[in-house]
C-alpha cells in the first residue's frame, strides 16, 4: 500500500516543485555558442573606427589578412577621423569606398574593383576639393590573405596614391604601409653611368 501511495505522490511532488521554480535552473544552462562568436556591437574592446566601419581589424602581430603581416612597416595612430580619409572597406563579401561597391561575383572581377576605386576617388575629389594622396584599406580580420593581397595589388594599380591598411597592435590603432619601398618601384628615367675619375 505504501509503495502504491509513493507512485501516486512522487509525480505530484515533481509537478508542485516545478510550479515554484523549474524555470530557474533551466535558464542557467550555457547558451549555445555560434561560429560567429559574440556580436561585434556588444564587444567592449572594439576600437572607435571598428564601430564606425562595423568590422573587426586584424592584429598586426598575429593577423592573417596578409602574408608576413607582422613584418610590414607600421606607425601608431593617436587619432583617426574616418570622414577625412579616403577609405575602402573590405570584408569577405564586398569592397566599399564611399557609396561605390563591388559585391559577391563583382568582388572577383579585377576590372570592377579598379573601376570602383577610381569612381570613388572621383567622388572624393569632388567632395573634398583635393586629390586623394592615399588610400586606406580597412580590412575585416576574417578576410583571407589571397583576397586582401589581390585588392592591395589592384589598389596600387588604380591610382597614384600610397596604399595603407588599418590594423590593431593590441589596443592601439596602427597604419601598415602597403606601398612597395622606393627602391622597388619602377624607375621612369633610365639611369646613366657617371664618369669615374682616373
């Protein structure tokens, strides 16, 4: 009789206990972690320019957006004003400069990339009243190095400007130089041998 009584009372106790707080323990379970990681908007460690451009910059010491990234010349930026620079923002799906954009399949077309950069430079020229003397690449940390290397090459081809990229150095914003050194640039004027003294 006692056993039969327990079979009846046990579910009743469980039901009563749940009515007073079964939701509490369930909410303590760990949340599922997505591959994308935490939302960028919620990340308190984002630099101001990362918030403005809605991307995550690579760290120059361990980033993979360019081969041997840690070896590139760089300088620290104490401040950076997005509206005063000619910026091309690159993520895995698009390249955007001002209102000009190459998305998806157009991102794989070299001519389309050069056209976007040249038209954006024209827009910049009309708005600012001066020629852009440098192009700032703002590259998301998840962009593969082959895409960044290709965009770098096309950016150098598209205009007579220096090409730099934004990156992090820990909590600091830095600018990486992507233009080839002076000694590696083609020389327009042939060099003539200088006479030597006898």
